[in-house]
C-alpha cells in the first residue's frame, strides 16, 4: 500500500542516542503561513512513541516555545519511565539552534476496566447534509489535508461574529484516511478557533494537553470546540472528539494568545 501524505509528513528517522530527524512541510500550514500546532504534536508524539517502542499514546502535553518554520528539524527524545501500565517520555523539537516545542507524553495498553460516560456527542446532521467550507474559498495548506463539514455558516466568515464562541462540526483526514491516535491529537487543533466568534481575528496556541481515550470507529469525527474565558489577551479552548458510533475518542484543553 502506498504511503499517504499524513504518514510521510509525520514520519521521523532514528539517528541514534534518542535523536530522530524529520521534515516539517508546508502541506499542513495555517493561514498564518506556519506549520499547524496539531500537526507538530502528531509528528512529535509518533516519533517519541516509536523511539520508546511504547504502547499507544494516552496523554500528551505540548508547549510551543518558538514559531516553527518548514524544513528539516530534529527530535530529541528521553524515556523517563517504562512501567507495566504506563510509559512516559519527553521530546524536544529543534530547528537548528531554535527550540520549537517541548512534549511530555504517556503511553499504555488499552486493557479494559470501567467505562462510565456522562457526556453526549454534538447533535449534528449527517456529514452529507452539511456544508463544505472549502466551497467558500478556504483552500491550501491544512485545508487540503482535512475534510470539514459544518451544519451552519460561521458568523465570523461574513464579518458578523455570533458572540458565542462554540463550534460543532465534522472532521476527518482528507479522503477518509484511517485516524490513528496521533491523528486524533492533530484533529484537536485542526479547525479555526471558536474565539473568532467574539470578533477576534487570530489566535495562536501556547500550550495544549490532549487525552486520547480510544481509536475511533471508521468515519467522520464529530467535534465540539468551546471558549468560555478570555483574560488579559489569553483564552482557553476546550475540544471534544466523538466518532460516528457515539464514543468519546479524545478531548483537549489549550491556552492560546490573541494576536
């Protein structure tokens, strides 16, 4: 089977002594012209897991330290603990002398145990009854890598923000490619921030923590994004990802800065 763009662009090659080489491409760039933070997280999380020969990722916390550029980069990894149920490691992303991001992540087997869900997925129409925002001119970079479907047109697109920073939509990797757990981490940060509905024009992630609960059933991912607090130019953003079977597959919280 031919490798797809996601596989190629999140891959890294072991050099030895915990160091891996990778290339950040412009195929996942945001409208700011920089590699998307979720894409960086997915590449770092995949590389750290492979370097540690760990189980599947469960939680990842990334802090972005400098604005990334496309091109060659270096992932410096350290295994911190190899427990029976949890393995933990850290990874630093460098571009030359620039320290771009720092990741702390834990991995573990999905061995069962109690499950008790209290939340509910977004109440969205089927994806084929929703609008494709690429018909509104959104194209290039990350917009070519992710399929989006929205039940209603966002107010900020027309310069009329709704005042409610809540967004619900469907997402998937372009063409319906199977979504692994690092890709779920990417999808937590793959759409426009809901704070745009407060009249803000741009926002950039400072720190992002993702909880990865389970691999999703095949198909689209129902996404709920919310912001409730904007304080001194910073805001939080919460995300829930649900598969088409109604399972919560991932959730995240990030701190972002208004630009």
